[in-house]
């Protein structure tokens, strides 16, 4: 999502955001993820070259509907455990679109991109112990627990 799109979402100006995108956006976005978008916007404003490592809309191919978003926390090296060269990612799917494999597919493709285009082989992710759907996504992707907990979140790692 380019800076202009993030700005429109953060301003709560959905019509402007919709005018800047070629996919449809449900009314519920950004909702609870506003703070994440604000953080990504700050990073992007400081260094526009970080765009590919920032927030991405998860868009369904068949009807160009946004079903969620996926993002890295920044370029490789920016992660909760400060692991050099490791990229941390996160995912969210709108409530009506869950349990269709979207988070798993999007996360897998995002990691494929980072590995193939940028040689990243180490990935970090985290979730709370009670987030059963996200724990399952970690499992399906092949993430393993590192044993670390940061801010109440279990840290996972994947070597690809
Ligand atoms: C976590 C989240 C992104 C998963 O998105 P999704 O597109 O539904 O994920 P997928 O369909 O790829 O996989 C979900 C898996 O969890 C399983 N699952 C869903 N709800 C579950 C539950 N309550 N208990 C156990 N497993 C559950 C699904 O059956 C599926 O596993 P399966 O393929 O073996 O059947 C989505 O639930 C979400 O956005 N939650 C709110 C935001 C959030 O928690 N983000 C992650 C922060 S770390």
C-alpha cells in the first residue's frame, strides 16, 4: 500500500482510499489495525524504499476484493528478537473471509518473495497463546516456537 493509500485510510477517508486502489475495500478496514497502519506509514515516510517491506492488501484474485492484509515489520533485521537478517511478518483476515486458507497462502507467498528476491532465509512471527487460528497458521507454514515470549506473544521462527 503506497503512502497516499495509507494516508487516506489513516484519515478515515475511505472514498479517497478507494479511488486510489484497484480493489474493493470493506467498510471495516482499517478498524482495529489503524495503529499498525500508522506505524507502517511512519516507516514509509522516513524511507519510501521500504514499501515492499510494509503493509500489503490481501486481494482475492477472482473478484479483486480486499480480504485482509499482510505485512513485514520492516526490512530484514527488523524483528521482535533483533535477529540479524530475519524478516518478521504478520497477517490479518477480515472476519467474513476467514478459514479459507487466505492467511496461509498470503504469508507463504510473501516469504517466497523475500527468499527469491532478497535471499531472506529466516522468518520470525509471533502470536498470543490463545489465538488458536493464528497458532494453526504458524503450524501449517512450518514455523517452530523459539521458546521466547515478547510482550506476551510466543515467538516463532522458520528457516526456509
Ligand atoms: C489468524 C487469521 C489471520 C487466520 O486467517 P485465515 O485466513 O482464516 O487462516 P487460514 O484459513 O489460512 O487458516 C486458519 C486455520 O485455523 C483453523 N482455525 C480457525 N479457527 C480455529 C479455532 N478457533 N481453533 C482451532 N483452529 C482454528 C482453521 O480451521 C485453519 O486450519 P485448517 O486449514 O487446518 O482447517 C484470522 O483468524 C484473523 O485475522 N484473526 C484476527 C487477527 C489476528 O489474530 N491476526 C494474527 C495476529 S498474530
